[in-house]
């Protein structure tokens, strides 16, 4: 779940094994050509929204990572209880190094929790662990939006890596100006990825809330804290979508304006 922080900063989700797309795609086009009126009108406001969302999720985590849950259950114990309840006894729970580095890895079907979440007994720990298990359950149930996102990832990786090159060639070499529009189309895959990510992440959080309530992992007070943490994290995905759309629109307007000037 807390790939959300990287998602806002990089413009793509560092979803552990889903993509390895932590290559700062969001930087393409944020400062890509120059600071123009579209950068000021579109990108800067989107970046401000993203920073606010990032601050909110950090604030929620910092608060609820210091408050113990009523059952004294660790994140790993909560994750194991939910997995076993769904018959996923074969899915291991590993410790992954780093802070807020929690993720589900579909390549080897593992839930990977950061040390603080794995061993922590805070409200935040059980919420984050439950969210990652939500992804494991999605994978086991072949949740359709999850499959769509998996299919989009290689296209997005390719599009984000080559789009700016094509756009620059199209803008500066008149004979190949059509390449700029090919680049714009490829660049749009970043926003498409962010869009298909939303239902996957919202569903994982919804599953997490249901699990901790139905299995008695958290009482009502704990559940309220978990919801605040998950809701704050969800907004980072919304912010990432807004940022990617703003960047795409700016690129579109630059290329469109260049075409009109040539005509």
C-alpha cells in the first residue's frame, strides 16, 4: 500500500513486483521542455495536490503507527489470519527491508511487509498488512481490474520510456512531426495506468476494512484509525492520477500548439 508515497513522487506506482516501474515516469513532462504557461496552470497545481496528499498519508501513518491496536496483534499475525481465513495458507509473509516498503509480489505470490509493519502492533500495522493481503486475495480470485493493470504495465513501461524521445523528434524535425503525436499517444499510457490502478487499490482497502472487522482483528476504535490511514493512502492514488493527467494535457497542448504554428 505504501508504494503510494512513491507513486506520488514518481508518477508511477512502485508496486514491488507488479512492474518495477520506479523510474520517475512522472518527471517526463513535468520539467520536460521548459516552464511555460501550461506548466504553471496545470502541472504546478497538480503537484501541490500531490504534496498535500503525501503529507496527509505521512501524518496519518505517523499518528497511528504510535497507537497500539486493542488485541496487541502484529501486522504479520493479522496478515496470516486473513490469508488463512481465505484458504491462502500457502502464501508466505516475508520481511522486506526499508520503511513503508510493503507490497504483494504476484511473481512469487508473497506478502512482503516492512519491519515496522511485520513486527509492529500498531493500528497502522494491521491496516497496512490487511491492505497487502487484499492484493493477495485479488490475485487468487483473478480480480479483473487487477488483471487489466497487469496487462497495462508493460505497455506503460514501453510508452513512458520512448514517448518523450518521439515527441522531441517530432517537435524539432519538421519531416517527422507526426512522431510527436505518436509520442503523445504513448505518453497517455501513464495516465491510463494510474486510472486502472484506482479500483485495484480502493478494492484492496475495502477488503482490508471488511477483514479486520469480520475476523475481530480490530475493535471499532481501531477500525476508525485503520480507515483514516487507508483513506489517506487512497488519496495519493487520486493525486497521482491528477498529476499524470495534468502532465499529459500539458504535453498535448505543447504539441498541438507547435502544429498550429507550422501551419
